[in-house]
């Protein structure tokens, strides 16, 4: 079969006979199908605002689609109103309309108001025959028009520092420090899921730069790294590659560097002597994209790389389009979700892809990690020291190698250092703590458990990775985790390296077929195994998983992610902000970082004042992430080890984190109920503010708080663009009012990160706690920011079980009438076991009245669950 395109082949054939009659009598059906000699186009309704588009080759026209990981199974499809005319076929749902152009075959999508959201570029629907070994496959490609002014966000956690992805190239693979989610959010008001389990490519440039290795003396460096077998030292020799390329006209050009190995350690490209990308880390993805402005003419390029790299560099002019491509596919398959607001897009995504569970309440407190604790005594002694110093903490994390003499991930503690793991858990619980344990998706074959795994045939061929695509292998894995670890009382799971590490599915055979077919999906299967297993084994205990990779639909598995084994420098900190925001824009709400960096400056870090400053700025940022944690390679990460200044500032932000618990826990319920993320790229709240859409290093934490991390050393102030909004903003620390739509120079001494409250906000804060076990909800301070109307839903439940799924929770709607200076508290809606029926509320009015946390309440009321009004004028 030749390369096919409905857009070209079906010209003139999309308007069936009797089109006028059909216009008069529209039909209703959940799917619209067009069959041509080149293939079959199927457009299916998923919900009132989402459509799925599939284009299949002729031989697959009648085949049912394979089970989807991203989309919920068994949902009833709504009926589309289908009409045809001489120009187009129209498919309508309450929230979205699709038009199939009868002349070109291209699709256009509109929102409920009739505004154009997205258009296929005519003639670009392509299925090209290819092969995967001895299997016939297709290369699937679709180009979408992207008009000037559109911003595109998403695709997951990448280390390239890019926020707006319009024209930006990326290769979506799962590796340490990169999480690939083939979902994008547009500032025009739609979301697009590229629905394929294999590798995806975004905007891959067409032309290749010829590079030659330069024969020059290599520079060697010895680095400590983590490997799949433990800590190791490796020697890396740096060398360079050079080449030339020509641009016919001046403009913006996109580049994609591939170092030619499964993982890289340096992304370094210079064009005409100017650095275009410079990233170094012990682990980096193999590819990086970037966009630069270039004049017409010939250009010199230099790539600095490891001597074992085989770099290639592609380039091309940035076009007014977005191209999705999958090299291993059976069909073109994508989903469009209409807004027009970002929140509405994610309501639709939640409806078709599934809800994110509410984490156990203790997960929203401080999570203390280090690489690593060496014994039960170390864990308990460290937790006791947190309590003695009155530094709040909820979760202690045991990283890898606790298995000791039993071998890699044997799911056993080495008794020499952990004589009674169950007693360890009880002791941690007795100190109002929880224990998270590192468990890998690989099991060493030379362990007792590994020999059993191999004998049962549960490994992916020629690896130590368990074949989670095989239900029997997944059940075997969970049965061992349940019997060997869950029964000890372990509270949370650190399912590490679920990429699997180093993109290791390539060239492998799995129970789901060749690894390339499911190259992005392995973490989905691992987390489903653990989530569903614990839900069955311990139905009254909320699951909490932290894992290093993710795939669409995985949010259903209570699986938080983090950005992997990153460095600690300022540039790395800066790059984490767009990385996390693009996770949120890709539909994944729970993401965090190794605050302070995983790879740290060695023993000197404890006395290095420059590192202490970075650590403080890292931790300030981490306070306003869905999960707050530190981590560090070969490091005792406790704050007191860095001196009084670090401990003092860390205490300030730990205490603030716990005061924010009522606000944050309410946001967590919004994630569950509506799909809205906790960290919100500014496109969510300020889509009409062009300057806000360009901000890559500030964001909203919920709808009330604007966060702008400090990203440079030795600063006394920091430039902060505050978006346009009615009533402006109030500095959280000083109470100073600031106008929106402007960049302000905000005082930012070391103990203060710029933080602003939006006018109309109602911010509930609780007391300082040492752990969430102390939270009662009995006393709340409500901080009202006048200048605009606003509202907030205060959510509460039991915090530990799943009663909320069956209605066991309460919501108190709070609203601020700015004109009347009245705070309304609605009657409490709902109840749950153990709920306090009364609350003591201290009401503050913020703005030009000094620091928020030092303000004096204007009113104090006893709320009994009945509706009430409180005048603050």
C-alpha cells in the first residue's frame, strides 16, 4: 500500500447523495464513518466535549480498536447530531463540533460557542507502511495548523527548559529525568491527546546536519552516578563534533539533538560560536530540542559530547503548524477535547480518562528523603530529631539497598540493619510518622525471588524487568509485595525506575508484543498493579505511590511523579519550573522534585554557603508543589546539618506548608472532582493576557496564590510579572498592593520568595502542626483579599480511607461580595465519620495592613454548619 491520505483521495466523495435531505433530517449516532479505498476515517463521541479520530488502513477497516490505557473502558458514548451539506459533514455535541471538509477531507473543530479551535492541515493525514522486525506497521503522521499567537503546553516533564511548545521539537521517550505524556493544551481552548502507546515525535525537523568528530585531545572527568546495580564511578571523556548548514532565509529555526545513546550526560550545541543549549547532568535524556533565530546564510555548528556519543542534529524552519508522528502504529489516533477554558478541557479529560484519587492527608505534609538511610535506628533517630527540633514532617522514606545481602529488590530487609521491619513501622507510626519504601520494577535474577520469577517466565526477555504487560507476571509481583512488604504496615510505595530505565523496552519482546509498541506505557502497568492490588488487599487504606514515569490514564492509580535524578545548580532549578507546569498541562496533577537536587556537591555541601543559598531557594519552590520533599545522592539531607540559617528558613516554609493544609487539601479534592491541577500554568487563569502566557517561571498554586521562585544567587529583589486581574494583587509577606499587567521589582531577601494573593481570594490557613496527624480543622484563619468578588470551597474528609468516594466528605462554600464587604458561609454540604460539627473561624481582611500572617482578625465566629453572613466593612 502506498502512503495514503484521506485528504487527497476522498476529494469530492465526502458529501453523500441526498445531502439536502440529510440537512433537513439530521441523524443521531455515536460514530461517523467514511470508507475510501485508501482507508477508513472514524470519528467517535467520547463525551459532550470530546471526540476521538481514527484513520485506519483498508485491511483494518472493520477491526475494533485495542483496549485503551488513557481512556476509561465501558463508558456509554453520547449521540452526535450528524448533518451533511455540499461543503462539509458536521458532527455536533453540546460542547464541540467537528466539520469534515468535503473538498480536502481535513477536519476542523469548534467549541460550543462556534469559535474555531483546531484544524488539520489539508493533505497531511498520512499512514506510511513500515516494518518492525518481521511485523508490518505504519508510520502515523498528522499535521495541525497553528495560527500566530497560539501557545501550546504539555507533553510532560522535559529538561529543555521550554514552556511554549509551538514549533518546538521533542521526542517522547521515557527515561530518567524525562516523563513523556502525549497530551497538549492550547491557549486557543482545546486539549489534544495523541493516542499511541509507542514513541511519539513532535515537530521533528526535516533536515540533517552532517557532523564530523574533531580529532582533539579529550577531557576526562570522573563522576559518581546511580546505576541499576547501585552506586558507581564512571569516567566520561568529552569531545566535540562540528559541521555546517545553510538557511535560505532569516527566521526561527527548530533543532533536535540526539546524542545517539539510550541516555546522555551533556546537551551542548553552539551555532556560529553562540551557545544555544548547554545542559550537563549525570543522567540526561538522549534528545533535546531548541529553537533559535538565525539569519540567512551558512552557519557553523559545534556539538560538545561524550566520546561514546554518536550525535546527530536535525533542523528546519519553524512553521505555523504542529506535527505529531508515531513510527510504530496501526492507525492515526487522536482525541480532541474542547474548552474553551483550560479548566473545562480538564473536566472533559477527567471524564474520559478517569479521576485522580485524593492522596492520604499525610502525603500533603513534608516527605523526608535521603540517599539513604542505612538502618531502622537511623530512620527512628532522625524522626525523633525532627520532633525534638519541632521541624514538621510526616513521611520518612527508605530508599534503595535496604535489602542488603538478600540482593537487588529482593523485597526483604537485611536483618543485620533492619532486625524487625514491622516494629520499625510501628515505631514510626508512634511518632506520628509514615514510612515510604523504595520498591523497583526489576528484581535481580540471582536473588531467591528472582530465581522464582525466572522459573515462572515473568521477566521481559534478556532483562531483569518484570513483564507487567503479562497479567500473571503482574499478579506474581504484587502477591510478593503484599506478603513480604504490605503486611509489615508500609504506608507508601516508591516505585522507582518505572520507565523502565534507559528506555529498555526497545528491541525487547513483551507479553504485549514488541517493546516499541508499548514503549511509553510500562509505568501505567506497574502502577496499576500496585494500586489495584492494595485497593483489594487493604480497601480502607488510601494508596500512595511515587514513581519516576507516567502515561495518560495513570493518574487513576494514585501515582505521583518527580523529575528524576537532576542536578542542583541554578539552571537546573530554573528548568524544573516549566517541566512541572508542562506536566500539569499534560493532565498530570501530582509532580514534584528532589529539592536541593539529587546530585549534590559532595561532603562540602554542609559548609558551602553558596549551596546553602541554592538549597533554600529550592525548598521555597518545593513548598508550593503538590508534594513537598527533599532528596540527595550520598547525602544526609536533614536541614540542621547545613547550619542555623538553612534550618531557620526551612522551618519557616515547613510551618507555612502545614498552615496551608486546609487550602491544599481542598485543591486536592478539586483535582479529584474536576481534573484541575494544583500548580496552574497561567493559561488556566489568564488566557487573555498575552504576557502572562509567555511566563515560564511563575504560576498559580490553586487560584489564590501566585508563586515566582527566585532563580539566581545574591539577589535582594526579583522581577515578577503579575497578570492582569480585577482588583490586582497583595504581597503575601508585606500586605503591599500591586497592580496586575505589570512587572514589579519585588523584595526577595533569602528568607522570602515572591508570593502574591489574588484579589477576591479567600485563603484558609490552619495552625502550625508537627504532622498532619495533629490536624483537627477546629480552628481556621480565613484571609479575605478585597478588590474583587471571589469564592472558595473548603473540603474535608476522614483523610485516610476511601469513604469520600461514596459521599463521606463535607464542603463549605465561602464567597466574598466585594461591593458589600460581606463574607458568606453557606450551609455545610455533606458529612463524614469523625467530623467536627463546629469551627472557630478568625476572619482577616488583607491589603495595606502589614504581613498576612501577622494580621489581626477583624471578626471571630463560631460556625455550626448553618449559612451565615459576616460583614467586614
